[in-house]
């Protein structure tokens, strides 16, 4: 959502071509070396006096779909997955984008605090947000100190129980009020074909969240010929039922709004010719995932 005085902020999937999208950015200037070989995650300074720098793709100051309430959303740069249906290929590269500190994000976000109410706040999305886990820890820790509700939007790809990453994840969960978790495919082989990676570590992350009482929404993108299979949807629905603290389950119908980005960047669109799912198939998926059973989001408030 974008309204009058927020027009300087970029939306994730603008209807205009990518070239004009970047040209019309009034507030943010990005150093986007698009589609270079993906490098390792940027080095985070260790010295206490050095601020942790985040690499920001774009900001949405008045988001209404990326977590509870009205939210200020920082879309972080970088993702290692190559989802066939990705509508933001311009977020893939790691270590590029506008450099911002947590303090700079907070100063900007707090201008909109009056709109947040009891449930709104700050969301970190991507790209894949967990690639920049050090930055999110810094941002969310400072946000919680000011009473701001925090939301993590992730596909879980970077999750590992190896150290030191796992301890950082535990630290992040301690300052995260709710997470939006995208399960792209419950079948790991199909997940690998769809994204380039299996899903075992992703399901492990979700199990950790469930076991430790972390509130979450589960999301699933419905794509004809890729994820719209009754057998897989039934299996996914059964899996979600084993989890605790699931406040909401959403079916997100595949769309082609990102096609222009691929065209302008000279990249072949992997799902060219595949149309969005019909309303009947969306309803079928919602029934198989029992989305109507997950109503906690209607009265959700951050855990104290």
C-alpha cells in the first residue's frame, strides 16, 4: 500500500518496468550490481563502536500485508534461493543496496508510529532477511527497547544449527514478536527443483519456532504445475497441524507482476506461459490447508 506522502518509497513489485522503477526512486539511491555472481554474506564489523550496517533494497512505510497491523517494512538485499516464481530478482545480490544502520531505519520508521496501533510496527523482509541476521538483531533489539512490535519475514533458507549462526538466531527470536514463514513446497525434491535448495533446514527452523513458542504465520504460494498438487497440499496441511503458535495460514496465489523485471533485465522468465491459479483452485488449497482454523491473528497481541 502506498499513499500520498509515502510516494517516495518503493513498492516490492511496481507495475512499471524496472528501469523506470529505479529512475523514479526519489529518496533511495541503490548501488545495484544486478546478477553478478552471488558473494558471501557481507562482513559485519565486530568493534562495539562500529554500527552494524544493513544493505537495503527498498522501504515501504505503510504496509498492510506483511505482518499484523500497519507496518514499516525494510526489504533487505540478498537471497541465495532462485525461486522460479520470484517477482523480485533485483533483490538477489548480496552486499549491495543502500547502506543504513539500525538507528537510521528507526529514525525513519518512527515518523509513522502514530499509524501502528497495538499490533503494527517494523517488519524485516527480503530478499531473504536472515542473510543479514546481525543487522536484524541490532534493529529489533533497539526497536523492542522503544516498545515497537517486530516481525520477521523469511523463507528460512539460511537456517542452520551450526555455530555461531544458531546462537544468533536464538538471540533474534528473543526480540522478534512474530514471524511470517514461507513454505514454498513441503516435498523436498520439488522444493529443490523450485528453488535450487531442499527444505530440511527450513522445516527444522519452523519446528524450533513451534517448540519454543514463537508466534508465526505460515504462507504458501500456489502455482499451477509447481505447488498446486492436492497430495502436497494435504501433506502440508497435516504438517501445519502439528505446529503450535500458528496464528494464521495464507494461500498466496501466484501472479505475473514481476515479469517486466525479467524482461528489462534480459533474463528468461522461468514460468512464462503459466497463468495464475483459478479462484476454485485457491479455494481448494485453502480447504486442504484448513486456513479457516487459524484465527489467532484476529486477536493477536505481542507476547509479554
